[in-house]
């Protein structure tokens, strides 16, 4: 049921000024009133207009992009069929001094003369055997090579091959040879590191709070949260980064999490083919921690080199002052395309930044959103979140109607979620009965709320008709955005 919203403006009645042109002033006031009413009407929360993933549909590609894609397919097909995708490295010759070689040959000669005074000539059949060794040996061609579950032999016509290859092409600015070399290195790394079986490994749950998947953004991208504040604990820090072996374990665990995220993607044209990364730097150890700095750099290089275009946006929140110094050190290892996907938000702008990309009902409550674990009262499908704007000095009321049930023993329970971005407002909640003979019930006494306040969630049950009225007075000198949703559920008295 749509909430009715009223905006009330306080006017100074003590000072009276006679305008020179009453008609002009009246028109200006009418325009201003219309603007105020428009701003106070509920509206759907808008997403960032700059947030748009590049299309993987063949019809949307430019001509030079289509050409590059076809060239890469040709090179890949040839490399697979000729068994040249994984180049074999020749064993390196040992560097030995000349004196050592001469002495070694002399010893071999003396030993041969002692054991075999007369050198027997090899039998003809043995020569034939030696000559024939390896002549009929057949090299098996692996045409089942795949990446992230997508077969890579172009002639197989796998539906997702264009999506996968475009990731490598975009990472290398559509330079076919560079993209091909990057693909080969990724496949080699995955083979040597046994990445294809990493999802079956038990790497422990000690770091489950350090990085995890939670919800989706406005475009359907799975969201991965990286919480660096976990490593503020010296015990966890040393357990994770204390030795080179532990850092290697951490990197493998991080790759496993990336592979889990990719399992949630749809690597087909038009599908969601990348993740959204949220990097929370609150209470994170600073750049003075050498081990963390090394591990972070290694993780960034691994993800950039072997998971191209798998991150649509990388949002850094609760960014401290030292981040900029660390970013200067790390940026040398990142491509400009990767850096263009970075979004930075200081502590005071966390929720304002996140709602541009993620619906507030999908943002965890500790980041200022409405999402709670194991929430059985509100779900993602319960009601559309509405938004209001309140000008400085104005008061807005949100009304949630409540109707009497058909049976007196049935009671209505009203639930609501509400947050004001940046808060600094006065707020109260009350139930106003329809019956004029009944008393108004105070649900939440009026109070001033600071800018650090999180989202408000409350309920009220009644067995008589009326409405819950949420009153918000903007006491700051800036416009305020109010986001809210509500629902009514019936239950027994």
C-alpha cells in the first residue's frame, strides 16, 4: 500500500514584506511549491548512470572488435589442434668448466678400455630399434581444454567462448597477439597450480569473515566483500601472513573464493559475466605491515593476470588517509583499465556510494543497508524501497495505513525500515487511530539522530484502524535523502 507523504514548511510570520510585483512573486512561489512537492514525492532509488558493463553480444561489437575476436579464435584453434597451446620448455644445460669436461671424458675412456678391450659393433636389429624409437609415437591432442567450464576449441561452437575470449581481448586493448599470450599464460598457470580442482579442496574456514560472497548488485552481479579489518588482530594476522607458506595458503584460498564467485556467473552472451568487489579498509593494518603489503600485491597481480575483466567495479570503502600512499606503491602493478574500475569512498560516504551500485535491501545492515542474516520478516521481494528528499528546515511525514481485521481477534503488525543518508535530523514514530475518541500512541519518542546512526527498523501491532506516522525534521543545512520500505502482516492477537 502506497504511503502518503506530506511536506510542511515553517514560515516566519513576524516579518511582512510588500512585494513590488505580486504577480511575479506569486508565480515564483507557485514554481517553488511545485518543486518542493515533486521532491517530497516517493521515487525509486536511482542507480549510477556511469555503471554499465560492456556488451558481450556479437551484434554490439565494433568491426575492429569482431575482427580481433575472429583472429584470436583462429590462432586458438590452430594452437589446440597442433598441440602448441602449452609450449614445452627445453631442459637447461648445465654450465660446466672446460677442465671438468676434459677430465670427465678422460675417465670415461679409461673405464671403457678396461671393461671392453674390443668394441663390439651393434647388431643390425638393435640399430633398427634405435632408429625406430619414437618414429611411430603418436601425440595425443587435447581438444577438451576449457576455461571456467567453457570449451575453448572454437570449432566446437561453445556458447560462452566469445564472452571468455573478449575478456582477454579487452584486457589487452584488442591486441590479438597480446591477448593470446595472456590466455596461454593463464592456462599454464591454472594447469601448474591445479586451479581446476581448487573448488574441491578444504582450505579451512578461518578466513571466512575476511572475504565472502553476499547478494547481488543492481545489474545482477554477485557481490564479494573483502574485509581487511579482520587482520587487525595480531593473532589472525600472523596466522595468515606470518610465513611465506601461510601467505601462499592465503593466496590459494583467495583464488578459491574467486572461483566460487565465477560459479555464480552466466558466461554467455547477454549474461552477467563479472563480479562486484567491495573492499572494506576499516581498521585495516597500515602499509607498515610488510607481510600484508606483499600478499596484497601478489593477490592483485594474480587476479589481474589470470581473471581478466572478472570484476565490473572494485569499490573501496572506509578508506583511511594512508590508502593513497599504498595505492601509489601498488598502482605500478596495475593496468590503467583495472584502475579505471576503482571507486573510492571515505567513511562518511559509504552508504551513499554503495546504493549507487547495490539496492539498499541487498546491502548488509552494518554498512547502512536493510539486509540482515536469517531475516524471516523482510525478504528482498518484500516491498519496493522508496526515496524522499527533504530540504533544510523542512519536515516530512510518512504514513503507513493500518486497517482493522475482519475478525477482532486478528491483529495487524506493521513493519518498516528507514534510513536517512547522513542523518542529522529529528525523528519520531507514533500511531494515530482513526477513531477521534482514541489516543495517539507514541511508538518512538522524538529525538535528534546523529550522522553515525544506522538504519532504523521497528514494528507496531494494533487491532483498530489507524496509521503509523513517521516524522522526520531536517535540522541540518543540507538536503537529506530518506529511504524506506514497509509491509503489513496479519497474525493472531
